């Protein structure tokens, strides 16, 4: 069954936190699908991944770029896995009916948005009731992640 981690953004926005998680995903040899809430968000994440660090590169693409099977990171609004990813990252409250097709699912949510926090709590409860293993991570002051209760 898919392991699900909730990532509570407290100090930095998604555009700065996501690249660091994606570096870890790629560093482990895995591929990722990042599902966003809108096409505009996909475009913003695409730009953020290109510009997040001058000495780093995160190979990625979206439907606009094509060649999905060749992309280690796929940005999308669709419930899809065209690059054979084992990690699904859900942002902006996006949901997936296909999480069982992934080894891991990372739910990233904005801690400064009360509605996003409430929605994340609801999804946490639903995953737990469905029998998934769920962990909680909160952003530390240095931008890293601390496992929470």
C-alpha cells in the first residue's frame, strides 16, 4: 500500500520547498509526478524549478513540453503517471484516484491557509480510515523537515 506523507509548509512557499524534496526524490533514483491545482500553477512550478538555484538542475517537463516518458519529473493537473513515477506529489489540495499506483504520495499544504490546513486534516483522516500508513512532516526554521506527531 502507498505510504503517504503530509508536508506542512510553515516557513517557505511551495515554489521554494518543492525543489528540495524533488532533489531527494531524484537522488534516490525515483521519478515523480507533481499534480497541481491549475495550469497556471503548473507554469509557475515549471519556472520555479528552472530558477530555484543557479548551480542545480532538476530535469522536468509538462504537457506543454511533451516527451512525458523521458521526464524524471512530470508537472500536471491530470490524474496520470506518464513517466512511470513511483512518487506522487499533490499540491494545492489536488487529489488523486490513482495513489495506489505509486509507492509514495506526498501531500504538500500551506500552513498559513486555514482552509488548506482543514482540508489536509480531512484527507489525513480519510487516508487513515482507508488503512494507509500516514506520516506528518512540518517545515523547520532552516527549511528542512521534522517528523511530527
